[in-house]
C-alpha cells in the first residue's frame, strides 16, 4: 500500500526498494490507542470523549473501524485520492453509529438467510430423494454440470464430494452416528443435506437434474439458472456476515440473474449494493412465505442519518419504504 492511504494510519518510515525496482514505504510505526485517537483528532475528526474512543479502539481495532470513517475523508478533486484529513462534521460518534448499524445488519442477515437456507435445504433433499435417495453420490445421475472439469483434472462432482465427505466426517450429529452404526455411514440425501453448508448446497443445486432445479426454483418465482445465481450471491453475502466484514456500503461484485417481476424492477440496478442483495432476501421470504419481511425494514429505519454518509451509500433509493418488497 502506498500514497496517502498508506500514511493515514501513522507516520511513514524510510523508503526501500524491492527487487523489481519498486519503491515502497516501510511498515508504519506502532501507535498506542491514545496515539491513534490523537492522530484521528489531528486529521480533523471530532472526538468528544477520548477515553471512550481509546476503549473502543482496543475492542474493535483501528483498521476495522477505518472502513467506517473512510467515507468521511476528504478526496482530491483532481485525482479522487483520499487525503489525510476528514471533512467537516466527521465525528467518532458517527463512526461508532455506523459500526453499530453494520453489526445489527450482519446479525439480521444471518437470521433471514438461515430461513432461506433451511427452505432450500429441505426442498433440495426432498426433490433429489424423490428420484433416488443416493443420487448425490452418482454424478451420472445428476446433471451435466457434475461431470464438467475445472482448471484441474477433477470434475465438479469430485471436488464437491470431497468437501461433503470432510463435512460428514467432522459432523457430531446424532443422526450421523446412527447411520454410521446401522447403515455403514451412507446417508440418504434428505439426511445428507443436513451436514452441508450453504456453499455445498449451492453447488449440489447446480449439479442437480433440470427437473429438480425447476421444481425448487418455481416456488421462488425463478428459473433454475436464476436461483443458482441467487444462491451463489447470497452465499457471498452470508460469508461477509460470518467474518464480521463491513457490509453496509460495500460494493458486491457478483450480480444475480433477475426475473421480470415488477417487484424487482426498482432494485435491478442496485444489486452491487447491500440494499439490492437484501432485496433478494426479501423477495424469497415473500415468495416462500418464510416471514412477514419486516426485520430488514425495521433495521433500515435505524440507520444513523447524516449528511456525510447518507443511507444512499447502501444502495437504498429515497422511496425505499414504498417499494413492494420493503412494505411489511
């Protein structure tokens, strides 16, 4: 990391050269929590309670919080590079408020996605089991995707089955022990899905016969390829939540395939922001009758409104409360 971004956390050290002729700054000097607070104040951040700020930095880490004050920095009008100072009105209290909102967002995403995951897990086990209880073990009985080869020599199914077997071996569930003692450890698909994480479920859905994909996707109001893209996108969202990553103003690279439902039209160009991603959750909850869909609406009503980092940073439009997916 070079330039202003590299210097923002502390004073630069001597410059040294790499083998390829690159010149980079030496690692930043260590700073105590008190010195970190002082640095933020020198950059123009309003800090009403320095002692409280020090305690929070000790709990949350300077660089974790830096993602929340980054939008408060001044940016050069010439080249758009972030400067080593904050805009007027930037405050540590606002940083904490944004972090707290993001924490509630991660918690809510887990709760709402758990319901989606359980619904897909149950339907996938049921529809595959309708064809054959052990169909997931035989790539020839699955769809064409199962036999495709990636960059290596192994097929998609070979890679997937390795992950499944590892998960099965690590499982401490009573039903797994029961099948180990009574059936030699081979689980019927409706039981096997219970040891699969979201990623494994997503890949199994992608490998499933078209008839299975269709039966699961139709109640969701989607086609097979559309639902597959949604599952992959929401898996990434779930991973961000699981790893305590900043979510509220992140740019999401994977854009899911949408249908022509008018309820999705207002958010179609917002899928690279968290509001668009959450709208998919809202849609699935509505389609599958998983909840009233009010948890995320109530969450967004708690956003710390301010002129520096407005709600629009989440991708939410001004009339978001009027959108069909967001009306409880």
